[in-house]
């Protein structure tokens, strides 16, 4: 999956249409389960900020610094095979803790982008709570799997990086193009899957307000679909 806004909007628009169709077919305990691909939402919107600023890519050994930056650039452009190769090279060269964390986080994102959720989960589990990008990526993978047992974990991961605070901005430590609107949309979807419609509405409204497009973006369309369903349920 190449990370760029044009491809992302096309993919997300298709998912949004499926979401709306599903709403008319699938209801469980009074609310819709939107089994859309959260990875598309995460991987292709481009970004602003969260907590605690950048610099996580760079380690101490010059050679590994260059390899890590090259690997992350592959992630950013969607060249996941080369990203995986480079991150593995780092892990084979006795990295320090910071470098190892960066490589594991990058592998989580690279495997997430090729929809290998088992490997993505395994790498994200090693680095959860080390950065906003680690937690956000991990939460997105869990939501994309569509398992009931993953939903509470996804909420916890996002709350740990303060995305539940409507005023929280999202800053990507590894310079991934993830916007504040996207981060809050994901938080809203996580709450929605857990049946917490009040908090879901707050987060989705925040995502819609933070969306700087003309209202035609995937965030806006997903927000509209979820808010419509919540209104049908009395919210």
C-alpha cells in the first residue's frame, strides 16, 4: 500500500460506502459494528502531533542511524519489503535500546501495512507505550482484526497517549503522516466498538472539526456515518 493521500482517500471512500451498507444489514445489541480496515485509516492520512516530540528514529551508532532513517523512509512511502529488510538489519547489529525500539516499532508498522496482523501485533507488543506511534499503530491493528477481545485493549492503548482528551494534538515521533483528525477518529471508533457511544460521539465530532479538508475526506465520511447511526440511537 503506497502511503499517499490520493490512494488513501480512494480506499477510505470505498470502505465508507461498505460501512454505510453494513449499517443497514448488521445490528448487534442496538449498534453497528463497522468492520472496516483501520489500517487504511492509519497508514495513509498524513500528520501533525501528539506527546513528547520526535527524535526516536536516531540512535547512537552512525551506521544504524542511517539504516533506521532509511527504513522509516521506506515505511513512509509504502515500500514495506525494503523497510522490513532494513529494520531486520538493525536488529542483527547489536542495537542499543533506543535503536531496538525504533526497529520493532517500524516492523510493526511495516507488517501492518501489508496486513500481516499477527506479526504486526507481535512487534507492537514489544514496544507498546514507548511512543504515540507504537500505541496508535497497535490500536489500529487490533481494531482491524475485528475481535471483540481486542476492542478494550485498543481503547487502553489510545487513552495511554491521551487521545481521549479532545484537546490533544497528535505528533508522530517517527514522522508518519497521521493527523490529529485521524487519531481522534480512531479513538472514536474504538469507543464505538466498545459500546461507549457518548465518548465515541465526542471523539468523532472532534475528528470532524479537526479535519482540514472540504468535508469530502475519509475522516469526514466515516464521522458522518457513525454520527448518523448514533443519532438514530438517541445520541
